C-alpha cells in the first residue's frame, strides 16, 4: 500500500519521469535480502561506471534527470529487481521522453538545494554519458528501436574487434626498464596484448582504475572516472618518481610503474581497482577495497579462463589482460 501510494504521489508530482525514479529507488531499497545489506550508492555507481552524484539524481523523484536505458537495465540486473518490472521501467522511460522537463521544488538527496519551480534541468556531468547515446527525447518509437538494435550490433562488433586485437596485437615490449615505488618488472612480455593509452579527456572504467592505482601510490585525487587536470598532475608526479617522461599520459611505459601486486593480504585502492576490472570482465565482484574470498575466486576464475597460471595473485600478466579486456575509454 505504501509503495503504491508512493508511486501515485510520484506521478502527481512529476509524471512518468518521477515515477521511474521512484521505481529505481524501490529496486535499490528492496535489494537488501537474505541477510545481505543493500549495496551503497558509491559501490553501485562504480559498477555502472557513473558518478555517485549522478546515480543519486537518477534515484531522486524530485530531480529532472532521467536514467538512460543502459543504466535502467544494469540497475535491474545488479539489484535483482522483479523481472516483470523492467518492461514497466522502459515504458516509463519512453513516456518521460515526451513530457516537458520536470521541475525541482525541494532539496535533492545529495543535500544540495535545487532551483525554484520552473528552473531548467541541469546538463549531465562530463564523463557520465555512456558510449552508446540514447536517442533524443521525443524521437519516434520506431527510430529508437532501430537505434537500440544498431547499438547492440555495434557492441558485438566492438567486442569481437577487442578479442581479435588482444590475440593478434604485437608483443608488449616496454623500452624503459627503470623501476619506481611499487613497480613490477618492466621488461617482461606478458602475452601479446599491449597496454592502452589513457590520457586527459578520457572517461570510463579504465580511468577509475588509473585513479585508484595513483591513490594506492599515495597521490591525492578522487576516483570519479574522469581523467581531468588533477589526474594528469598526479600522473606526472608518478612519472617523475619513476624517471619517465612526465607527459601525464598513462601508456606502455607508465602502466608497469602504476600497477602493484595484489593478493589475499592486500586491501585499499589497488584491491578496489582489481575488483572493478574483474566485475566488468564478467566475473561479478563486490567493489569494496577488501580482498575477500569471493574476490580471490573471481581472480582465479579470470586467470583460468585466460590461460594464465591460476595463482590468485594479480601480477603483471593478470593486470595487463584485465585492463585490455575492458571497454576502451571514451574521449571527449
């Protein structure tokens, strides 16, 4: 009765968009089951590769930002929501695309005071736009269906291209063998994959990993998935300490000095980076920063499925294949 009343109030207050946000919030609230607490917004946002502030807006019926279809589908899966509610959520998304922008009339759940009634919706944060954009609001349903189908085909083609590249690219041969703090051997040749280049303007899962590993080395920055000026500055500090060219770009020479060995005794930022990579490589892992038994199991499963020696230790070969198995960074 309370849930039905809440959805009715959401409809009255903001129409389909508000009702959609209420549904997503209910999925999150109801995800605590079988003695397991619900995931924190911080952990959930990292699994979705968006910022916590953005996720908070998507779960807030008072905020005019509607979650895109990609996020709706991933929330439904991650939170174990009822199967039949996914179609309802999609219908609300479609309906919200044809309604006027919602008005914010009170504080949102991040504590920030919103603008007066009638204020325009704020633009999405840089770095939160997914690689496959949803069609513009108000586009005909047929066009949206065609675009979604095309995006799905493109995703399959990109995945195939990534697999081909991982197995046929030239061998990894770093030129600089100097070591820095926490650095692993820089003169090994782990497989045939090559380290990707991550630079200013990039965003996505690989950037989260770079930022967490920089924090592991003691550099002060927030892991938000957006490679901005602060991240570039801290990357230069690492490069200077490792006697590398301080260009602020994370490439084949810098990655071996950035990664660190991780095992069951590890905890903190490096473990969190490892968990992000495992989760998005298809080995579902809670992103906590604590190396749990489940983390070890996911790591061993990844190593076994990629022809690596199953040690339960994230060494250079494991880090390389984990990083190259991720979606490429989005550059803006």
